[in-house]
C-alpha cells in the first residue's frame, strides 16, 4: 500500500513540475485594439521596434517567425524590440493562439490585434499595406527611421535591416 501511494505521489510531483515549468515559460498574449498599436507606433526613445504581423493559419508567417524569435534573442540586451502581432480572431486566442505560442515557445512580446475591419485602421498605420500578411514595420522614432515590408521576409533580409537601423 505504501509503495502504491509513494508511486502516485511521485507521478503527481512529476506532473506538477511539468505544469509549473510549462506555465512559467509561456508568454502572455495581450489583446489590443488599433489605439494600442498606434500608441506603440508612437513610442519615444532611441529604440528600433520591429513589429511583425502574423497569424497561426498563415504559412509564410509561421515560416518566418523563427527569424524574428532569433533576432529577439540576439538583440535582447540592445535597444531593439521585437513585437509579434497576431491577426487571428480574438475568439481563437485561448484555443489556437495561446497553444501555438506555447508549442513554439515564442519569447518576443506578443499581442493579438482585436480589429475585424482592416479598412478602418490599415491605411492609418501604413498606406502602402494591402492588408496581406506577413507584414513587418520597423521604426525608431528618435532617429526618424521607418521601414515597411509586406510579404515573407528571409532571415538575411531581417538581419540586414536590423543592422542598418539599430542604434
């Protein structure tokens, strides 16, 4: 009887350890509206912001995410911030987006943009943007730098742009 209780206790302890480890490493996905995105776009300071628009259902987006994650890690101690903005539907946050983020262990700052009508905000953010994803904007407001890129970005392109514009 003691052996059975001991084995169940060990099994429970192992399961709790996995759950705690998984929970600690998971990134929070904050839901924002366009106003939050615009506030981010106006961020002061001498920091290069790299904002990538993606979705879990977008193959090219998923393909390029590791490049952004690598940049986030590579420049974590420099004034370079990688921000991933999910374009998934807000009702998919818990089942799809959060699970996707956990499964891929995304570490960049994460937002889900809760705006269904792209016509109401895309032109305000970037008039050249057709609304297709993936799309990326880079900016440093202090240095008045701005780059917009629509389509799948290659890792070398991303690194080159960061090197050109990082403070």
